[in-house]
């Protein structure tokens, strides 16, 4: 089963989708999701 992940940034009344895709495709793109995931993962290694 694939899960769709949306990376959102915005203010109270305005939201912008920065990236969307599965975990694997977002990591492969090495965009904002990759940066957030890598930062979080570094605390567990």
C-alpha cells in the first residue's frame, strides 16, 4: 500500500502544497521532504 504525503507550508488562511508523492518518490527528489526526513533521521542514528 502506498501512502500519499503532502508537504504543506502556509499561514492561517493560505496553504501551499510544496511537494506531493510517496515516501520513496519524495526522497528520490531530494527536496524539502528529503531535508526534513534526513534531519529527523539523524537524531536516531
